C-alpha cells in the first residue's frame, strides 16, 4: 500500500542551507508538494527546522523540518524533510517539474549529471513557455 499523498519526482537540484555561520552545499534528489530528500555531508537533527534555498531558474526559499535521517552503513548522508510553510514559488516549481517529468531526472545546471546540455535547454525552454 502506497502511503504517499504526493508523487516524488527524481531530480538533481542544487541547494544550500546554513548551519551557524556556515553555508552547506546540498543536492535535492527527489521532491514533492509536501517534502524533499536532501543529500549533504551535514545534517540537522530529527525535528529540527531550517531554511533550504533551491537553485532552479530562480532562487526558491522554503522552511522545512527534518523527519528522517538517511544513512548507508554507518554514514549519514542526507535528510528527508517536510515543508512547513506554503510558499507559492515552491509549489509552482514542483508543479512545473511534475508536468514535465516523464520517467527521467530533471537537473539544475549547477548539478547536471543526468541530462546533456541540449536536453536540459529543451526542458528549460518548455518550462519558460508554460510559466
């Protein structure tokens, strides 16, 4: 039985968050209307809240809460987070990604590992035209 309310979209989007006075680079590996999975060398504790800045066409800021830490073996490398505020810009971004996702993986230019440049540019042009 699938407990998910919203479909997860596999992505490879650049993001940052802050820990004290440090800026921590991260990669969002999947995203949905109510949360995302963030890979990073640094994590917050479960139930911690913080702001994530996504980089895709334009900067999108969203307040999140850690619901699960992700580890492989004994090494923690990511967090599953839920969205706490409801920024229209975030929902618009996810809706646009959903409408163009067809079994592939959408990347930001900074972390583009899954799409070649012509394919990425084609997707970006479609997003601009539909927006």
